[in-house]
C-alpha cells in the first residue's frame, strides 16, 4: 500500500511503476522497512541517471531528492524531476544552500533521498561515502533507510543516454536509528562511525543480494 502522495505524483508513480515492471522487470524487496510517515533519510548507492526515478517509483511514499543542477539541462528529464520533488543543488557553490534545504525538508516531516557516494560510480562498485548524510541524520535525529540498487549500472552506465531493458532490483534495508551512534562528546567521531556503519550495511546488502541471486 502506497503511503501519502500528492495526487499528480501518485498518478505518475502508478504509471511509471508499470512501465518499469515491463521494461526493466523491476522488482522491489523490503518495502515494509519504509516508515510510512515522518522525517527519514533514504541512502542509495549511485550508478546511473536512472537511480532517482527508480528510487522514486520503488518507495511506497513520496520523497524529495537533492541533485546536481547539471541534470536539469536535459529537457527530457527537467520537467519530470521538478514534478516529483527533485531540487537542484550547485556543485561548485558550497553546501550551505543544500544543507538549509535538507534541514527544512526534514523538519517538515518529509522523506529525503540522498546518494552518499556523491557521484555516479564508473564501474558499479561502491565509492567512498561522504559524511553529509550521516551529519544530517544525527543533527535531525532522523532514521536512515539504506537502499541497494542492482541493474541500473548495466542498464544505463555513465556516458550512456538511453537505458537498456536490463533487470533492476531495489532492496530496501531496515532503518538505522541514528541516535544509536550519537556521541555528544565527540560529534565528528559519531558522524564518522555512522558513515562507516551505513557503507558497511549497503555493502552487506549487495553481498546478500548476489548470494540470493546465485542460490
């Protein structure tokens, strides 16, 4: 059952889910792990321009996205991104605006999807995680839901402009409660520990996914 969504968003969500199930044989695991309401951060591995729309139709509730403003130059994507709550962020103008926007969205009780690697992987392997997502989680006391996407890299890697009909699977992990990692005496260390924990969890989900696929 889908959670709270704006009417226009819900129409797109149903239609694009159907398209994805046919074209990509799209499958979702762990939908029950998504909190139905309230502030939450969705942390996703990043391989492709496909990742934001795939996550949007995979989540059973509406969530906002922060994305580098360069992707808004493509007319094919610009209108759709704006209609589903993707907010452009300048890559070279510092993080203050992005942080303020993220804090506001979380204070309003929204879900917010971020890609902790910061950029797309060139080979499908996880890149080092940046600390901003963990910092937000601890500051806002928001849970983090880890998500592992498989198939988007093969379907549309960096440099490609149209997706191949490759199978895509989205695995949603159990929420990580950020308060468990909070240390008021050493906040920077708490951020580093939570970042490491998050990366380890997504790596574990990837390993478990391929174990299940091979069994």
